[in-house]
């Protein structure tokens, strides 16, 4: 999709839930609950009915077993009716952005005119699994016939069989390079000389920016949630008012306990949340007299070494902007999901490295000079996932929605939104306001 050659896809409106930090036990909402919590007020304020949608596309990295095609579950719960098709996409951390991109493709192809798309994940509901030993023991137990065989199987049982496999840890470890996402952040930090002190200062600033944005009313896209006990959730609850570099400096490294610098404090939080957007064609905008927030004018998916997956946004944003004759200085806002402080800072450092831009991005000296550097005051202006949280399926939709909200309030014209993706990929979208 290129902004120069194809019709634009308009973002009519969007909403998200508060992002709720997982605290070692099941959160109050499933992934479906979260998406419905964002979608109901969003659809209720539109000039069209939910049944007027052409399709619903939901990104989810870890839907629960009873919400397998969570897109269809959400669509039906939102009152879209039996005739609105719905489906689910998964591209790890960028699942929500993939849902938006899939919607764009169908709108540009003329297959759809009006689409509800975004992402959701309830990471606190990630399952605990049995390991192979317990699975095989259970298979033998159920296959046994008679008391004698069952007694023999029972004798083979060991308490160690009950040791759980934590699905979320499996999912956050790359099976090809055998590294956790945090270990890849350590690699990026070492490549660009990003110190522990730099990471902690960046992380503390993320909390400060979120708190300042909250005080200024910059998170109006958040819709409150109410759980089954009547508890009300109105804000992202992982944000800390007392986060400072000094306090963060007392935390121990998690992923490289001896030489590492990546801690829980300078990493994104394990979180439950959802974010949904309404995308429309020019015809749908005219038909329903809609007033768009802006438009998605281009997108890019790129890949790189999984061991440095955090630099994915650099590999996605750079060709996308160059294809449109733009550089970083042409952006009025840039939202990059803060999976880790080292990763977000690494992206900025990569663009400032002529060697990296030449060797990895193919920019010559003139291209490097033209592409420029990102103004830090326009980068994640209201903080990011280190303070807000990173529900994997939702974050891609969140950064797109918030980038448009930033343009709306500051009168800017262009923004980019991007994420790194486990497995060594990057996704990005170029956004414009009229």
C-alpha cells in the first residue's frame, strides 16, 4: 500500500481499555471481555449500526481456548449480527497492527467499506501447561484397562510431573535463536553502548510523560471497564508516580543476571488490554457523513536477525518513509512501542549511526543525511509501554490510535507508528491528518 498511488483508508474513531498490569494471578477480564469493553462505547457513538460493518478483524497473540477465533466471538458479543464475518490474525507483538493492515487491504481492494479492527490480549490468562512427562503419563492412565494396568501406571507417577510449563515464558522466547525477548534487548544495548543508567532514565521518563499526559487529558481514548464485582477501572494501572532513575537503579537484571542491564523496571509490563479502531473507505465516510481522525496512507513489514528483533521499527519505518519521499524530520509525531528501554533507545541510536544505516538499511551518505534524526520531543510524547504496559495483541492498534490523537491535538500532519516483533520483524504505519 503506497500513499501516492492508492486511495486512502480513513480512521474514523478508536477506543481502548485501561491497560491492567498482570499481578501474578488471573486478571478480571478475558481477551474477549477487553475487546468488547473497548468496542461497545466505540460503536455506540457512531452514526451507523454494528450490523453495517463489513467485517471485524481482531489481532490476538494468545487467545484463550474458549475464544479460539476471538474475532468472531467479539463481533457477536458487540451485536454485529450473524451476517458480519469476523476473523483473527496473529503476528506476535504486532497482531493489532496486522489487523489494521488486513482491514486496509480489504478496503483498498473494494472488498470492504467499513471495518472494526484492532487487538486484544489478556496476558494474565496465559495458561499453565503440563509438560511432556505428565501428558504421556495421562495418556497411559486413560489407555489403561482394569485395575492392574492402572496400578502399574500409578506407580510411575512422580510429583515432578506436575511442574507447570508457563506458556507466556515459552511464547516470549524465540525458538530459532533460543533467546528471550529480554536477552535480545541486552544484545541491542551492547551494540549501541546503551548503559543501565541510560535505560533507567528513559524508563523513568516514560512514567513521567504518561502522568503528565494523564493530567493534561491526553488519554481520552480510554474507556472505563467494570468487572463482575462492580470494580471500576479507569486508568492504566501500571503507571508509577514514584518512578525515578535512582529507584529503578536498585532493581536487579532479569535476563543476564551477571552482566546485564535489562530489568523489570526498564522493560514493558505484562498486561491485559484491548484497542479497537474503525476503518472506512472514502465511500463509507461520505455515506455516513463521518469525520475521520486521519488516514493510514502506507504500511511496511520488514524482517531482520531475530537476535536483534528490537530494531525492527528502524527496518520498517525507514523504507516506508523513503518510499513517500520523507525523512524523520517530516514527522510531527512518532510512536514506537517500548518493549524495552534498550530497544526503543536502540532504534533512535540506529538512525544516528551512519554505519548501521549503510550496512543494514542500505543508505549511502546522502541518504543518511537526508533521512535525518528523530526529534526526541516528538517521540512517544505521552510515554509508552514501559509505563502503560504491553498487551501483545493490542499494542499495535494502541500506537496507531494514540499517534493520531497526538496529531489531532497538536495540529500536526504526519505521524508514524511502529513496533518490534518477536521473531525478528518490524511493522510500521504512516498516518496523516487532513
